[in-house]
């Protein structure tokens, strides 16, 4: 009878997890005794990184700023079609400060989308301009740029054809 069968499914699962689960403890796990099984304890193998085993980076210990938290909350609200809440969170993120130009541009871009869809054209254009001012590489994706609610405002605000 194979050793994994005698040790039980819990040992098998622990072995598999030790070999392939990100963030799993990298230490032997004792198998629980199964009713009617021999009482021999079996330790799961320890995973040792090799040249073919990818090593995952440790999670960042950097704390997020209030601006980053507000941006993340704004994006969640936007994706849930909660536009008034999203608008408030994007504005809060900009006031609190964002670490990268790309984050600032992203907050302005989503504000522009909200402004355009709520028929606030001047604010929409200003938000697109602010996004470009924050990040010179800012542009909409092809799908975003073709949206009927803001495509004209976007092109005009940024001087695109």
C-alpha cells in the first residue's frame, strides 16, 4: 500500500499544499491518525526551491496611504456603478495625495468618466486635462477612447484628432 494511502488524505493534501501553495508554511506537517490506520506518523516533504520552482516575492510591508486607500475604494465603487460614492472617493484621493503620477491620472480619468456621463462637460474636459498634466504618458485605451459619452470631449480636451 502506498505511504500516502496509509497516512490518509490530510497528509496528501498537506504535502500538495507544501509543494504548491503560495504563502503556505514550509515545514513538515504531521498527518492525523486515521481510525483503523497504523499509528505511524508521516511528515510531509519540505519544499526546496530549485531552478524550475518560481520563488514568489514577499508581500510588501509598505503601508498604503490615505490617498491610495481612497483611490482603491473609488475604483471599487466605480466598478459597482456607485458613481456618487466613487466621485467622492476619487476627490478624496486627490486631496490626500497619491504617490505616483499614474495614480493621479487614474483618479482624474475616472472623474472625467463620471463627469461626462452626468453631462458635466466642462468638468469632464478639465479632468482629462488634469490627467495628462499629472502623467504625460496618459491616454485612454482604444475601447475607452471610443466611448460615445466622452470620446469627443477627450479628443478636444487633449487636442487629438
